[in-house]
């Protein structure tokens, strides 16, 4: 484990300053410049521009990511309205993700459209080999989306889109930070260092992207050190004018102290090591002028090693090995009245665990969609997903969304959709001193309805909507007394009402004030769950259901001035159903000179003590300094 002492940060600070060179030119972290309305949302069969979507969709692109005071994908998502990142370990460690009051198993995560499924537990879903410098944008679709994405998209979908380089170059980022507090046990300074290298090669027939990153930290309290290493590679091959093939692969090694993660206060000396490998292949082929075929296949390997007492694994250790293969063929056919989409998919989920046993679960799915666009200013999208598994038999999950352009800038939308979430192997088979699985669990099912209005005009995008979700057979870990073990049950029906508002403003170059740019956002989400217990259940304590957000307010503004400098302020107010409200305030200052950018970040300025998951307090006030170097080959 990398160690930090009090003399390291001043030395690092001096070295970083010495690398600065000055010029009259600024650099751009991304070579692309577009408005949100021009973005094509990456559906597998039917792809529509952001401005024509009839769902609540949020897009966080690279321009916004550059302005956020973050060092990991998890931290980026914490600024998305309605998304609840429940971190147990910061800076890309362990985190759960949910959307609009759902649980951490009810959100489907995609990487470039390929599904990231972990049948062991949703706690590992965010163990991804992606660094912020490699991300082009993140698309978040809220609400049940089974007809478009299949099972486990019960509350929404997060699709991470990596950069497709159109120029050859390299980005090198180095950062170091600390709370300037000491570990009294080991007498060392709490802090961390990180480095990211993202390189691209762009040719006429192929484009390549390679991303390598490491984060080494002594932690921020007792037994919270982290050793996080990532590698990711992708290429896109142009086989012809309308034929493309994309290959991607990545690996992440994540080793961290798990103090208080799952069984506080007894697990203060716990350790967890998660290793995840991904390989994916997808194509985009024009079979005919109006017919596009998109086949894909991907494989995910995950090894989760949890040690209850890090120096004595013989006391209690869980070793889980999972292998998931997912293959699909999707088609879109353009007609005179709209677009037809059909597709099939197959997934095999295999686990070999000293605790959960050896199991294999196969799943088959059939998609059908139709997008009607014949009537001016009106669109309607009808879809259905037919799922089969020998464990759950047949399930039909339909959806319908409607949109009407009442003005060139105003759009009314409404939708109704269904979704489900199958139990994980942990839900079914886990055996431990404080947790026992339940092999009789059935899938969760949800009905989601929503209506709202969107405004899109040049620099400003606004969306507001009201939604209602009914979840049947909701799964939660419960118990009927303090001394009883936790066990999952289909014991709840949850009625959830919600309201969301979001606005995004970006003035990339001011005409009235020279060299001034503004990127800002404001959002508010209100959630009101009503939980009804099923007859015959005596559970008195709930583990996860009452952890969801009730109120969430997010604000961010970044101002560029004097050609070289940027200053940013971000704030988050969060109130959970079962936890006190808190306010987090962050600030950043950066300067760009020639090909070098230096930044100063101050996280949790108010030094708030807060918890997002379980009984794990997150870091207090934290200071970070970073340097980023970019070089792009001129065309």
C-alpha cells in the first residue's frame, strides 16, 4: 500500500508547479463541440435525438464533467438529479447506485450499450474500468425501461459512453490530496495520489482509445486504505461507409479496507478485493438502405473476495467467482410511417462461491418496438419485452410513450412502462452470521407512469415532470427482532410519487463579455414513498427500503474568465427517509496555460459528517491539487 507522509504534499506541490509553461493558447479536453439537442441517445434498436425523447433523460457530457470537482465515475453520478450514489468508499471505491428512490439492484448499468450485469450482488455494479478522462457522456434514462433494455431496468438505465477519438493525442492527469489529519494507529497522514493516462490514435479506417489509471490512498479514517488500478482499451473499425465494428475490453483491481461496510461495528477490520474483467464486441451494419443490424456479445468476469478480519482470513472469508455472457442481435427498419425495431438476446449467469454454491441461470429475451413519426410534431413509441427463464417462466413487459411538439422549443411528453428485477444469488443463497438468503424469492415488478414538459433553446435546456411508480413484490432484507438475522422477503408493495426539475445552461463563449464562459445546472427531486406490507409478514426492521432520498437539490456553476482561468462552485442538499439532511459544498479553481492545466479542489468545505450507505461515514474537508497535460497531433 502506498504511504503518504506530511512532507510529501509540499514536495508534490512544488514539482507540479514547476511543470507549468505559458502561452497565448488554451487547450480543449474534448475535440467535440455540440449542443445537447444534437446528441443521439444510444438505444439498441431505435435511436432518437435528445430533443425528441419522450422520457426523463439526463445527459452529462464531457464539457460538464470537466467542470466538476471529481476524480471518479461515482462522484460524477452524484451530481445527476434523481440518481442516488450511496458510497461506502470514496474516489472510485465501493458504491451502490439507484434512481428515483429504488434499491441498488434495480438500476441497469451499460457501457457503450453493453449490459454490465452482476448476478452475485448489485454492490459490485460500479466496479468499472473507466476514468473520467475517457468518458464522452453519460446518458441516464429514468423510469422502468424493460421494453428497451430488458430485465433489471426496473427504475432506470445508466449508459456510459466512452470517447470516439477523431484525433491522435494523449492526456496525462496527476493529482494528490489530503484532509491533513493523521491516522493515530499508524501515525501517517490521511491522503491519496492518483494518475490517469488516456491516449488515442485516429486513422481513416480505425480509431483506438487506451486508458490507464491508478489511485493509491491511505484512507480517511481507520482501515479505509485503497489500491485501485484500471485499464481500458477500445477500437472502432470502419469496414465500409456504413459498416462499423467496435471492440472493447477492460480490467479493474480494487482493494480497500471495508470498515463498517456490511456488519458494523463488528467488521471494523474487514478487507475486500474486487477484480472485474470486461470484453465486448458490437457491430453496426447496413444490410439494406432502410435496414440496420446491430449484433453484440460481451463477457464479464468478477472475483469478489471479502475477508472479515483482514489479517485472519481463516475466521471468515467469502470468495465469489461470477461469469456472465450476454449476446444479442438488434434490428431497426425504417418505414414510411416510422421505425420498427426487433431484437433477441441470451444471457448466461454462472457463479462458483464458497458461500453461495455453484449455480447457472439462463435468460432469453425478445424485443419489439415501433416509433410512429408520420404525424407532424407528434411521436409515439410502443414497445414490449418478452422474457423467459426456467426459474420465473414467461413475463411480458410493455411500454408506451407519447410526445407532442407544441412549439419549436416546447415539448409535452408522457409515458407508461413496466420493469422487473430478478433476485441475485446473494438474495437467494447467502449464509452468514447476520444474513441468510431466501431461495423462494420472486422477481420484483414495477409499473411507472410519468408526464412532463421540456424546453430546449440554444444554451438552455429545462425539463420538469411528475411520476408515479407502483412496485409489487419488492425485495428487502428484513427481520422481526434486533437479534434475528437479516433475510430478504417479497414483503412489500411500494407506491412512490415523485417530482423532478432540472435545468442546464451553457454559454461557451460570450459575445458581450470577452473570454467569459458559463456552464451551470440546477435540479430538484422530491420523492414520497408509501410502503404497504403484505399480509402475513411480521418484519419490524428494514435494511435498505428506508435509505432512499426524499429531497435532493443540486446546484453547480463554472465560470471561465480571462481566457486562462475557471472557477467552480457545486452544492448538494440531500435528505433521506431514515437519515438527517446534510449540505455538501465543493469548490474548484483551475488555470490553463499552453498544454497544461493546474487545478485546486476543495471538497466538503463545511466539513460535514454524513453517511450515504450503512454505517460508513464519508470524508470530511479534503484538499486536492491536480495537473493535466494534453497533446493533440495536428491534422
